[in-house]
C-alpha cells in the first residue's frame, strides 16, 4: 500500500529514543521530512544521523523542552521556517512517574501532567495556526492504555493519559472543518528505556522483583509478551498518512489485548 507520505513534513516530539525514534524512522522511511524534538542535543543528533543514514530523508534535530511554552513555540516556528509547512504532528514526548497514592507527592502529579498532558497541549496549540492556514493537518497523540485500563500502580500516567485522550477527541470535534484530524494511539508495555524505569517502580510498589514484575506484565497480555517499538511505529505511520485521515476523533489500542487486572490477580503467584 502506498501511504502517500512522500514529501510530507512530520514533527515527532521525543524523537531521539524509544517509540518516538522508531516513529521518526518509519515516517522517514516512507519519504517524510522529519523534525525530531528532545532536550538532550547529543542523543538527538545521534538519532537524526542514524535515521538520515538509514533512510536518506531530510531530518532536523530540534532541541526543546516540551514543558516550556516559549521553547515549544520557537521549535515549531523554526521547523516551519526550515520546511515551509507541518503536515503531521506526532505528540510522543512524555513520561509520568509510577507510584501509589500514599507515596506520590504534589510535585509528582504536577510533573506527570506538565509533560505528558500539557506538552501535548503546547505542541498542538503551536501547530494549529499553520495547519489551519494549510487547510490540512494530522495530529497523532501517542498516549497509553492506562488512560482507559486503570491500575493503582500507574495512577499518574493514567490521569495524564485520560486527559490526553479527552483532548484528542475534543479537538477532533473542533478542527475537522479545517480538515485537521486527530487520533490517539494507546500502547501497553513497550520495550524501551522508559519501560525499564516503569517496571522498577511497579516492582517496588507491588513489593516483588523486577523479573516478577516483567513476568506479570507479559502474563497480563494474551499474546504473552510486551511490544517492540516498531509495532507501535508501524501503526502510527499508517495513522499519520492520508490513507487514515478519516480515522478521526477516536483511539486505537496497541497493547496485545492487555488485561491489567490480571497483573494484580497474580499477587500470590509471582
Ligand atoms: N514504553 C512504554 O511501555 C509505553 C507505554 C505506553 C505509553 N508510552 C508513551 O509513549 C511515549 C514514548 O515513550 P518511550 O517509552 O519511548 O519513552 P523514552 O524511551 O523515555 O523516550 C522519551 C523521549 O522523550 C524525550 N523527552 C523526555 N522529556 C522531554 C521534554 N521535557 N521535552 C522534550 N522531549 C522530552 C526524550 O529525550 P530527552 O530526554 O533528551 O528530552 C526521548 O526522546 C511516552 O509518551 C510514553 O508515555 C510508553
């Protein structure tokens, strides 16, 4: 299937590693010019070089902190100045602390919402004027299944994700008349640097070892394993394309059918 992505301009926040890097690589492989945004220049430049070498695509590495409105606005302005337009925004830079109610501080809650939710708000707000002018645009929000499949050991990510999912569906209602469409993608566990951190927090809060926590995560997924980054990136690439433009104001899980209550049900068996 020709995804008709050749010549499109895509922005991937958090594109220097993990899922974001795999998405940037997949979009570049389909012929997009891609701007990747992250905070650490060295990792970002290395990712840009790697993707460029693998795909031959135009890649721009843009240093910005998605928790800072001015930096986000400047990054988006710079990308438009460089590429002339933005067809696709993939909001992906996110992290929210694991932990349980009695140990999470106000700062933990605020930091989770600050990046994982407000970071998506900031980037979307910055691209919308350009997409409105173009009368076309696609926003794919990489969120997470804990916004709809709740668990007590992921309450900050769960809250931030539920907010992002609501935002996605709400904005689809507002901007469709400008031919701008929105979709959310909800992964379950995916093998990345971030997953290693999450599983450590999960093990601590469930009072089990990290091996046991990993085993519980896999056992809660009917397919018996966590996802690889490419499995998420392939779906996002299709959704970013014109072919999927009509998939609007909705969300799609890519979590192997995970049933989170099974993780807790294994409490005595781990
Ligand atoms: N991995 C999973 O199991 C999983 C499951 C469900 C949902 N998700 C979601 O998928 C997305 C990607 O997760 P991942 O596991 O690939 O994460 P990751 O490996 O930790 O990568 C995070 C990326 O975001 C960037 N980033 C972090 N803070 C930033 C900030 N303040 N401003 C700009 N960029 C920032 C990082 O680069 P710098 O540190 O250099 O800024 C990096 O490029 C996240 O939104 C996450 O919530 C992940």
